[in-house]
């Protein structure tokens, strides 16, 4: 079908923008630091308390690069789990 000529409109060339708008960039911190609050080795999961926000986030042993235990300081990223957010790419910080 041909375009409807009654729906035709004019556009100025300077009003047309190509590319990604500048305000679409989202700034975020991808790596967070926290302390392992609880960790049940027999079940393979626990919770990390975020150092900055004091919020708890779920962690599973499969998302840690090495073994973690209670009171370990860790760096982690936030990913999506089955029931909400979870810690991923968990790395123990040696102090």
C-alpha cells in the first residue's frame, strides 16, 4: 500500500539527531564491598552485608571464585537471581 498523503509532515534537518542521546547513559558502580554476615557451608549459601548501604544480599557458593566464610570481606557484583538480586563474581579481599 502507498503512504497516506494526508498524514505527511515536514521535518527540519537540524531537528533530526542520529546516535545515542547523551542523557541515556547510566552511571553505576558495578563492584561493591561487603562483609559475609552469615554463611552456611552445608547448604552453600549465606548473606553479605553491603559496607556502604548496610543492606543484605543473598550469595550462593557457585557465585564465589573461592571459599568464603563468615566475617570475610568480599567484593562482588549484583546479578539477578530466581527470587531477586544476588551477589555474583564474589572475590575475597585479603587485608
